[in-house]
């Protein structure tokens, strides 16, 4: 298991109240954020148990899901569903993206 999985778990915990807030305004966007953020952890786990090319593909998927999660947050902010984005949450997502970017290059 990768050490980054703890950071991903922290992201999921930080997203709980944000997803509930977004859901009050836009159920589809909340579902997309929930699915994308869960996908980060799930692809990380699947990649850890895979070999070579499959591992890289799963880590690439985790990277994409981290990007999607971040953009869901900015979409919610832009639509006025949330007032702000926790800087600690953005920092953790940035760290997750950096790790998976490095693992896929």
C-alpha cells in the first residue's frame, strides 16, 4: 500500500461536508465529486496490486480523478454552491496529483 493512501483518505474525510453542501444545490455535481474522489483511492489500491503497464494505467486514472475532484470543487465554487475551498483540502489534492503524476512519468 502506498503512503499517499492516507492523504487520499484525509481528502475523502475533508470532502464529506463539502459534498453534502453541494448536494443541496446540485445532486449531479455532488455525485460526480464523490465518485471521482473515491476513484482516486480505489485506483491507487488497484495499481498497488498490479504490474508494470496496468499499474501505470491505474495510477494515471488516479491522477485524472484527482484532477476531476479538484475541478468539481472549483465548479461548485463558481456556481456559488460553496463559499470557499479549504486551503488544506486543496493542498492535499495537489500533493495527491503530484505523487501520481510522478508515478506515471
